[in-house]
C-alpha cells in the first residue's frame, strides 16, 4: 500500500526538467577549506533544520505539531520500530529498540517485552519495566488528555513481573495489537516524573527539558529561535552519526525558506514548486523527493463556536447544515486549486486519508465540482440573496464565515485565499484569518472557529481515524475532532475495518465508512502534497520514511571533507 516516487512520477519529472541532481548524487559543495580533521569513523558535524514555528511541547504524549512530533520521536525511542513497509498487522517488519525481544501468549491476549539491559535514560538511569507501565498510565490518564490515548483503549493494563519485563494485557484480539502498543505507548522516565500530578505535566519544567532514550539527547531550547539536540555518546545502540542537530525557528514558511537558501540551514522539510525552480540555481543545495502520508482540507465547525465538546453546543448557524456543506464542497474546483498551488507537486485529496494508505480508492464517489448544482442546493435549503448584495441569507443570517489559517504554512494560506474567491461565486462571504500556528491549535482545540485550513499526517494502518473524525472524539472535552463531526454509520464502518482479520471485509468497510464522510461533507478534501525537501549537498541522509521522515536521522552523515565551521567550533559560539 506504500506509494513510491519513481522517475516517472510527475514530481520527479519536474525536478529532472530543472536539471537538479537525483537522490543518489551527492556532490561537493565547495566548502572544503573550512573542514578540519574528523573522527576516523566518519561521525561528526552539525545539521541545521529550518522550521516555521516552535514546537508546541517536547512531552511525547502531548506532541501534536509536526515539529513537536519530530523532536519527541527523536528524543524518546519506542519499544520496537515499524519497518519501511509500514506494516500494522501482527509484528512482522518491526525492529527491536528499547525491547530486545517479545513473546505472545497462546491466545494473543498477552504481549511480553524483554527490555534491553543496557538501555539508559539520558541522565544515566536504566530503563526499566516500570517506565513502560508508567508511560501507559500517563498516556491514558484523562487529566493528561494525550492525543495517543485513543490508540491504547484496547489495552487493559501493563504489569511488571520483574525490572526488565513488561507484559501488556489486551481486552480483545485485533490485527493491529502490536502496532497499537509500540507506535503509541510512550515509554517515560518514571524516576523523574512520577511525583508530578498528571494534570501538571504539560507545563512542568521537567517536560520542557526532557530526558529521553534516543541516540540524540536534549541540549537547549530558546523559544522562537532555536532548539538543539546533541549525540548521546553512551547510547546502547551507538552514538548518532552527527554531533548535533539544530532546529532553527522562523516565524513563517517564507522566512524558513530564506534560511535554507541563505545558507543558514541544511534542510527544509517541504519545498513549493517555485522553491524547487530556485533551488536548481544553487550550487550548494539539491532536492530530496520522498513519500509522505499527509492530506490538506478545509475543515468546517459543525457546531456553534465556543469551548466544550459537541454535546454542549448547538449547530453552527451556517455550517451545521449538511446541504450548505455539500454545496460549498461542490463549488470548489479542487483540481484547479491544486494545479495553481502545487503545479505537479500535488493532487486532489480523496478524503481523510492519503491514497497510499487507503485500500480501495476506485469505489469512492466524491462530490463533483458543479457550481450550478451547488447554487440549486443552497436555493432549496432556503439560502437566497434577497437584497442583491451578492451574499445569500436565511432568516436574517448571512452565508458568511471565516477561515482560520496558520502563518507557518504558505500552502494553506494560498488555498484559503483561492477558496475565498471560488466560494464567492455561489454567494458565500468568506474571510481569511491568518494566525500563528500555536494560536490556531489553541482556538481549534477549544472549537472557537468557523472553519480552518487543516493538514493531517495519519498513522500507518489508519488507526488514528477515530481520534480525529470519530464521534467519541467530538464529544470529548479535549478530543481532536475539532470539527465536531458525528456519524454512527462512519464510526461503525471504521470499527469494522480496523478490527476485521479478513482483508476483503476490512476493505469493504473502509469504503462504506469513507463514502459516508464524503456525503456528510464535514470538510472540503483539498490536496495531497508530493513531498520534496531541500537539502544541502554535504548531507548524506538515509531513506526518509513515509510516516516520519526523521525516523533515521541518527544515521544521517556529513562527509568530513564537507564540514562547515559550525561543525567544529560548536553552536554556542554562533548565537
């Protein structure tokens, strides 16, 4: 089910047309004079990553932004790591990490992990079974409100027969039992955190300067400026190949791009088409195409603006009407928008999942682009332009709403402006409110918005769908179903799909569930980006995994002959 970029791929055709070197071509960048003698094994050097916006937290159970998830996953290792095929059925393809091995009970209701004896926290304390148990207790504690809690609902408990043995007890058999545990259960340092009230963990100083288990450890975080990780030289799996990684924080995407092109960063996760064209002129940079599991959408708030779960709020005066949402969806020429924003580096989304993860896209019937039908739907629902001002009204309420968009995403900002223009054609008055990313998250999570430009990177196996689009998440005080979409039919279909051991039954259930959400139109499903990163030629990355490009960051290298002054003198001197 994994999508790969080949040289027949449109995104790569664009790259090749610009004359940029391919993934395997790593050339010298002309900075040899700054290099000094490197370690004999080729380790060393500093990688600077440009990002648009700060992480929202470094505490793994609460990491929700791209930056936060990347840094938390680098600092904290899993019990086992998923393989490049992203298999979520059984334990095939998973590689031991904090656990050196695992065994199943005969009925598959118990899964026992034997921890690696040499695994250590970055403060030197040994990793123990109590840390696995503590991680489960914290992640599932309602006072913490972790985004990973829904993934662990099938776990009854975690016991610790001895200090190196943790046994997970399940409530029922599921195809994704192993994946649910190792991908979503954060092993946390009980010796540092167990005295802190769970509700206080999010803001506690100890979670802002985390002690993890990964091959990089936390060094410093200067809010709004930079975040530094350094190689953990005593790690049981060996030190990272790089000496340090620095996230250089920019206020928005444009500034992050300038940081890369100015030579002040080595890597930027996403490039726009015009950036790719500009990069072709740079002797120091190259493009790095990779698979990515992501989709973008215009999300509607189906309930009135305000704090609280869906059950505490009446329907939104405009967007609570399914006929209005369907009409707005049909008024959007998504193919035109994707061409305008991405050129050949994107395609129209199929729904709340990228194609690479969905088992049967051919059976779906998306709402078509049909302006005439959209106008007819609004007419029949009672939304008419009675005063000739170009904006429809119903019972004194204007067909008007605001789209909230993060300043950190130039892509989403451009989509919002284009949507504003297209929706005006059917009598909708749409405003665009550009806000800092963490402000967008705060307002979205409190349901204080009309609509927002969203982007999600779903987990392999689509196991996270209920936590983002399921009814229970809409009714939860701190659930991630910010749009308050509820559908018993969608919920039931997703449950059948995730719990069936028969592939055909699961595939049929996915189609039924997704057709339901397409018909209900809680969002306009807009785009799937084709991922193109920008990277300095001196950097030799490993393969970028589709769900987490940073999964192999500890094995990235910089040729000793290509080191820059910052690689030798340390970052503190450059502040």
